C-alpha cells in the first residue's frame, strides 16, 4: 500500500520559491471549521455509544455534503495533529509527535521548507483569515492576512469546582455571559469576515477551543442533558490486561483521574459536562454556518469541518487523548463542496486528516507541494463508495522514549498498533468494536497482521533522530561573538 511520498532534500521547496499567482481566480472560497477534542459520538454508532448528542448544526452540515464515518488523526495530540494537516507532513517525517517538542527542532518544518495550507491559498491570491485555535505551535504567520489566536476562558470563582478536579481536569457552569466567551468571540470574527465584501476568493478558518477541558459553558447547555438521561460509555474491567507494557504506560497519569471519576460516582456528571460543551461548540459553529448560508458566497464556498482527534472518557481506563486506540484516534470529518458533493453522502472508507490538504488543493485547482503525505479525497467526494486504500495511520511518541515512535493503522479488518519495534496489538473491530481483546498472538489473524505491519512507515524514528541530532549539533556549536556579525 502506498502510504507516504518520500520527502528528500530534492523535494523540499522553500515557500518563497513557489511562483505566486498573477491574479486570484474567481473562487471557490474555503471555510475551514475545527473543533478541539471532539470525539466520534456524533456519528451515532450503536456499537460504540448509544447516548444522545445535541448537535443540530453539525448534523445539518453532514447531511449537506459527504460525512466520513472513519476519519483518523495523524497524531492524537493537539499540536502534532494540527501541524500535520496544516503542513501536509506526517509526524513520522517531521518528528513532531507531541506538544512539548519545539517545532524548530522538527526537521523539514524548520526554516519555511514546508508551505502551510493557508500559505498555499495566499500565494494563489486568496485572502486568508484565521480565528481561534487553528494551529498549535507551528504556524507561518505571514500566510494570514488576519489572524486572531485563541484564549482560554477564565475559570469560575472557586475552581476547581468538581470534587476530583484539578488544573484543566474540571467542569462546571461558567460565570461568563455566553457572548463574552472566547469561542463565541472567535465565531463573531469569522462571521464578520464572511459578511464583508470580498474582491478575491477567501480562505477562512475558525477553530474552537471547546470541548477541550476544562468544560466551562453556560448552565443552559448542562440543562439540555438531564443526569437521568445520561448514558456513559461501556467500560470493561481489566481492559488493559492484554495490552503490552508500552501501551499501558500511555495511560499513566490519566488512568488515575479516570478511576477517581468512576469510583466517585461522577462519571455521569463528567459525560454531561462533555456533552454540554459539545453542544455549545455546535451552537457557535452553527452561527458561522448560518452566516455563510445567508451570504452571497453560499453556493461558491467549500466547507470542511473536522475535529483534531478523539477523546477518552474512561474507556481503556484513560481520560482525554494521547493513545492509539479508537477513542483518541477516531475524529470527525465532513466536506461540502458545491458542484462536487451531493447531499446525504456517507463514506465508510478509512481516511486521514492528512488528506485534507491535497483535497482542497484539487478542489480549488491549486498546485500542491510535491511532498504531501495525504491523498486527495475528491474521488470519495464524487462517489463515497469508490475504491480506497486506507490512509488512516496515526503516530505517537512517548516523551520517555523519544527515538521509538509508536504507530497505528486502521482498516476495514481492524486496528494494528506497533510500539517501537517489539510490542504490538491487533483488534478485529468487525467483532470487537470496543477493542477489548488483543488478538496479536492469534494465528487466525497472522495474514492480516502481516499486511498491516507492511503498510506502516518503515522507519518512523529516523526523522526524529535526525531532528534530535541537528539540535545537539546546534547546542554544541560555539556562540558567535557579536563583533563577528
């Protein structure tokens, strides 16, 4: 399976070397909507979750285009996920696997060797606007005509409010009026950008912080989910018993909080808060979508909605993200492209957020950089059931083992995970959608496991090793005397 395109020195193209467009073409516009930490419960898969999720605006968008049932992040952490789909370079080539790694140490992402997605549009003559949480760490600020970053809302007085809470692990009704919340304000900025007059096509990105923790939203959103109606995810006792040591180690630190929430009888309250925050996020994105619907740009604007990764709520004895299981890697992706997609399209093919960059480039007839890792989804936008080889590969790197990245691939047959070079998992998701039984040693699956092993990048540690070596070289290099400048 062809999963990546080699990124050699010959393919590294400096942003300034790409020829600028002589003039902007007459569209189409792009509206990119991003939600943080939003899991796949919206997909209403009864094998995974049976509770209600109130998100009428995102469902309406999904009904109007193609909704991808099996979309996966390239990295189950905020910064590497966003850096990957905005740069087009996967973590196993950039070395950017976690939030703490400075992007300047990430090989090809350094020194503008890579052109960002908004940069591609700006160089083609588009007006580019970004509001809220879009990038995280890696950003080519010169590629935005206007950029306003995200801020966290202040915690309610007396926080943490939740008995087991602390830091960002908390939830409660917020003390702010909804119109003063940061996600509301960023939605306002996006609405204003849509409504203003444009003399050239636009690329507008609006990213929400919610439902990232802490879950602080107005009381009315909590009231939409009475505790008596809350359905918690199904948990399995000793779920990690057949998980190899490196996999279990990923839950260290977060398993304790998950256990406290469940044993304190607060699991329903936590799920209620997550759902309340989800509905608040849906409301803000709905306002942006409504502005587009009433604008002159409605029929000439491609809309892409995605979540940067999934989220655990005690499944696998884990909380939040940063694992390679379904809860953290499965995300949401909907694309509505006028003249290309038909309403009500549902694709069950296994795709990646890495596919967004080449898809938008093709839809807008722009020449993409030659090093992109994703594959254009346009064939699936035209025919959601078209043949497709899975691009759903996810990478993660434990900070304690920085030169041994972990990888996962998801296909119709199941999920295969490789931790470093020795430890593995395989789940037959056709029979085990919760990934409860590791079948890695079951000879019945030897053939499919072999295929999935071969589909993963051969040496995902190599770029990171190179980045670390380059960093060490810079640190050892004697500092210049100012007189030498």
